[in-house]
C-alpha cells in the first residue's frame, strides 16, 4: 500500500520522472500560488479538484522536456474525462501506455493506513505511526524536517476520498479496458518491500 511511496520507488527503478498530481497541488498550496489558493480547501475536504484545473496542470507538466523518455503518473487520471484527455495527448504524441498499476486493498485497511500516516513538511517523506515510525518521534529521518499529519489524512476525510474514488475514479477502469491500456492488478496488502516486488514484477513481466 502507499501509492505515493511505491510510485516514487518505481520511478527511481525505471529512471523516469515521478509525476504526482497530489504532490504538485500540495506544493502549490504551500507556496500560496493562485492554483494553491484555488485547491487548498477542496483537498482538505477530500474532494476532487475540477477536471478543468487538473487538465491544465497535467498539460503543463507533460510539456516539460524531462517527460520525453517516459514518465510515471501517480494520482492521474482520476476521472473518465481526465483519462480521455490523457488518451488524446498520447495519441497526438504517438505514445503508448506500458502499464496501469491497479492497487487493490480493502477500504478498512486504507483508512487505518492513511489515518496513521505522517508526512515530512519539508521533503514530503512518508511515515506511519505503527508500520514505519521515524527514529525520533515527529522528526524526519531523511532531512530532519517536522512531521505533520496531512489535512486530508484524518478518518472522516479519508472516507470521503474513498467515496469520491468509488463514484468518480473507479469508472476510469472501464476507459482503460475499452482502450486496451494494459492493466496490472496488484494486491496492495503487505509490507512495502513485498508490495514493491509485486508491482515491479507486474510491470516487467509480460
Ligand atoms: P493524492 O496525493 O494523489 O492522494 O491527492 C491528494 C488530493 O489532491 C486528492 O484527494 C484530490 O483532492 C487532489 N487531486 C490529486 N490528483 C487529482 C486529480 N487527478 N484529479 C482531481 N483531484 C486530484
């Protein structure tokens, strides 16, 4: 479990940039850009940011030169409309999708996991009070930054995020199926190394 951590690790292993729309939005919120001011409250409520805004964000990011040799998307597309826009960009650029990792975990496991999560304010490294505690409580092992709980990592908001996932994101699976984007279902229950091994195998094996 932990799509962000796994995505970061996979992008390092594959040598391609990790494009996480959630991280991009949170960075915008932290630095009070016009985008950040627009999306801060929406993220804290556990709702999805509008398609128009997300399409603008992803188009700008995918226009940068580091994406030429491939990239890993984390948290995008989250709606059928976003998938359609992405499909169009790929068609225009003559790109194909190598794999879509579909992490599978029961809602209750997700709630437990996310409610115990702590994130470094400075470098965004992720911890868990039980499963992956930092060496010193409240302090990031990696950079010494302060660990905080994300505004959308409390139980109530996680449940709203799961609801948003069910109504708006789950239908994206149908888009992947009809467009033959190769889906790689992965059991996300287990420790991080185990789950990473499954993801890596799913991506690398035919
Ligand atoms: P994440 O870090 O991927 O869990 O994203 C955190 C939050 O950012 C989500 O709960 C949404 O509010 C927002 N967000 C990130 N990516 C998207 C997207 N593709 N579409 C809409 N909202 C998004």
